[in-house]
C-alpha cells in the first residue's frame, strides 16, 4: 500500500480550500549584517464545523484535508461511533454559490435524542474538569475498546520511523512550522501522513483519513507524531484502536496514566537511535 501524502502546498484546489504555505518578507540578521529575504510560513486559519447547518465548533488549523479533520474530530471526541453515522460532508456555500474556504457542514446519521445525549456528555466532562484527571480518564475508558494485545513491532522498525515521518513532512520542510502525524503498518510501512499547526489537529486529520477509508479500528497499526505526547493525543489514538503510539519527544504524566488505563503502548523520545517505552513493553519484540 502506498503512502497517502498531502497535496501541493501552493495550489488552490478550486473547491474552497486554501493554500498551506504563504510567503512573507522578513529581515534576517546574519554575522552582524541584515538582509531582506522571502520566508515561507505555514498557514493558520479557523475552520468552522457545522452540524446540519448549525454552528458546532471552531478550530484553528492549516487548510487542507478539512473534511478528514471534521470527521476525525467528531469520531475521536465521541460524537460519532463509526463511519456509518457520518453522513454528507459538504463545503458551506456563500450567497453566490461559491464554497467558503473555512466552513464545513456535516449531516450525521444519528437520531436527534442520541446526539443531544452525546453533546451533553462531552460538555459536562469538559466544563467540569476538562482533561484534568480521573473523571476524564474513566469516561474515556468506558467509551473506547481496549487496544489489541496481538500487535507486535520490532525495535529496528521503530527506530526507522522518525526518518520516515520527517521525510513525509513536506510542508514542515518548507516552513519549519508544522506538526506531523502518521499511520504505519507494523512492518514500518507508512500508510498515511497529515500535517497541521496543531498536534491534535494533525492526529484528527490522519484518523479522519482512516475513518473514511474503512481502516478502523487501527488494531494492526501504529501511529507516530512529531512532537510530544499529550493526554489528548493518547485519547484520540485510543479511540481509533491504536495499540502502539510513538513520539519524537516526551509524554506528559497524564498521557502515560491514560495509556496505562486503556492499554496503549507508549514509545517516546524516538530519535537518534534510541527510545523509551513507558507502558505495555510486551508489544516491542526483543
């Protein structure tokens, strides 16, 4: 299976989406002297997500794969349970019929009373304590299935992931300003990669790709992210059934606590020929 990479960052696709990279003049200082130069910047813009025409939420993101982002967000946050509950995803159109670049409307195949219950559940959890401790962990543990116990990966396979992830980050290479999240097979084959200014948003995009391509649960896959591992990223990976989650940088204490509860293997500081295993080391073969 070939890697699904992002589209060219400099081309408007004509469907209401926007460029991922823009140029800006900057004054650079080198060896005591200054010179004007053109720098490439990663684009950051708001995306409004609507449900059946009603405003639901707004998230900041790098334009591109907005439909996957919206689908992945709804799934990882527990508003939909699977792809069958995901109806039409469409660009919001203006008065003249042109698609708006920063607005997505989604029709869900979820009964109104069930959707209200899910909205209330998520609102109560985030307003009462946010992602702050045992209440959130217990709620997530009830919602997600335990990670697969059969997944195994070799240390040599893990050690090769960081280079593959970096090689797939085209927009990061141009700007130095984006995070990456990628899905790999247990043999180390990269299957999909997404980039975004937000770590969790990149994860939503790549899980949205998996959701809309009938890949879930990701019980025979692993995921790697380019930065640190937060509670939220572990939550989203667990919702997708990811058994092994790797990161270039450090995990937070709450991320490790959640991984222990849901059975996710956490591999962090995966760089320069070494890594640390924080939970479920049995999935890393020796």
